[in-house]
C-alpha cells in the first residue's frame, strides 16, 4: 500500500548495504535509487596518469551502490582542505597526518562503524595503525608506499644483497658507479632517510639519541650530492630517466616507481630494501581515506571509504604495481603473483616497519630549516658534527612548538619541566 512504500525502499537499500539482497528482486526497482541518488565529493591526490584507475573505481563503486554517486576532485595539496573543510565528504591523506587532522576535528571517528562491519585482520601489519589516534579509528588505509633501492644487475650482480645490509657497501657502490660514468642518487625525503638511521623524528628529542647515526647520514648525503652531476640527486624525473638510460646504476626511491620501471626498463634490474642503522628501521607510509565530520552524507561516505579498501578496489589499485595494496588478500592474490621475489622483499619490510608520527606540515617546516644547513655543509662551510648539533637543536625546537599547539602531549618529551 502507498503508506509502506518508504519502508520497502529502506529494506532494499539495507539489503544492498549488507550485500544480502537477491539481485532479481532488487534490479527491477533500481530506478527508485537512481532517482534519489546522493552525490558525495571526494578529495584525493592523484595525477592524470591515474585517471583510468579512478574511472574504473568509480564504475565499480556505482555497480555496488547505485544510489551513491561520487564526484572526484584531484589535488596535490590536500592540506588546503583545512581551509575549505566544509566542501568535501571524503578526504584522502597520508597516514602521518591522521593524528593531526583528527585532533583538530577534521576527521570523523569511525570506530563504531568499523567495529560493526570491518574485518581489521584483513589489513597488512603496520597499516591500520596509521589510521588511528588514541586507539580510535579515523580512516581506512588504501595503499602503501615504502622506500626501495633500485639497481642495475649488470653492475652489482651477487653484491646486490650487501646493499640492503650495509651503508658502507652503498657508499662503495658510488665510487664504482663513477668509474663507469654513472652515479648513485636518492629520490627520498629527508624524513624517510632519517627513519633508516634514527627511527621516528621524535627520537631526536631523547637525551639518549645516537648522534653518530645522524652524522653518518649527513656524510652520505654530502658524498652523493657532490658526485651527482648538476645536483641531479634531488631531481626525480632526471634520475628516473638516467636510470633507464643506465647513467644511474643505483637509486633510492619510493615503491610507486615500480610500475614505471616495469613498463619502461629495457635491462635486468632489481630491488632491495634500504639498510638500517641499529637505532633505525624500515618505513611504511599509507594513503588513508577519512570522512569529514561536517559531511551531510556520512553513511554514504563510509560506504565509499570501505569500498576503497575492499578486494575489488584493492585489485584495481595493484594491477599495474604502481600501488601496493593495504590488504592481505589483494597483496597475496593479486600483487605477489606478478613478481614473487619483489613481493617477498616488500612483505618483510612491511612486517618490520615503523611509521612516521610527524605531520606533513611539521615535516615541511623541518625541511625548510634543515635544507639550507645541508647546502652550507655541502659547500664546506661547517663540519658534520657541528651540522648535526644545529639540526638536533632546530628539530627539537620545532617539535616543542608542535607539542604546544597540539591537543595531545603524547609525542613530546620533557626533562626537568623543559623541552629538550
């Protein structure tokens, strides 16, 4: 009867939400959902090269939930969302920013939703944790990125294993590369490299911090920088092209470089983990999707972020190996079979990984302060030991300011009532 129409629609929608519906009863009434379609806005970081991936994601999601449409907005400056936070329903961000965003009430607590419908064990180790603040969940991880060493097997052969164990072997490879008209480079952020030497940047606030590890890092950076032509060590596109043309025999880069090299490299190449110092460890960064607490369509936004971590979407992301999926099933069934050897390396990194607790804004501030110091050091204006003292002092100052402006004191340390 007419008075029960709304109830019937709600039951069908609930059945679709719970994936329990018999399609032969649902599809004849699909026009009901289409007429009442909700459209959510999704702000994410992707380039034009990824447009085909996101088109397929959109099509698959619409098949699963035909009453929800998604308008995808691409930007490389997701932090700008903070200034327009009422506009988007779902926002994509780095796992390292979840704590900062959630404490400022820019992300919705989805703990209760996840407890009802989410299998937390479906995610790879050290991935879901990056979406949490104070044991509450504020997003779902979608993909993973980790630093790797890419090398030309012709030049390294069996010696490649040593590259992942010993920074001295890495340095020696630079001299050998120069002898054949090649060079070694890093295309990694300073924070990523710091992880392999000292662990999380907040370790710099500890009185027991091992300065020798940081001294070794700045010496390595200087050696590589001075021997890379025209400062190309930091120019990502140039280093990548020079690797393909064999002008670079070894470089450190993030794992999303894998897909491009697979497609374009014409020689035998390999990957290995970066070596670590005794106080450091491997790093894994996640891409996380969260919900704007000001969204009018929180339920539909939840459906979308859950879908992006589902087997269907995860398989799409990892098909070209540009992205490492965040879930065990997609990694084991889709990603690993493409290249078992590389997958085993990645699996070992992920299981041992640490993750950054410093926000992107704080990292930007740290970079802005440290890079001029490094340039002066490269030019011979100071000694490594003096440089490290200045870096430690400045980073501690920045982290203390971060502490004072944060809602939580959990990541800053005090000594005798003062920051150190």
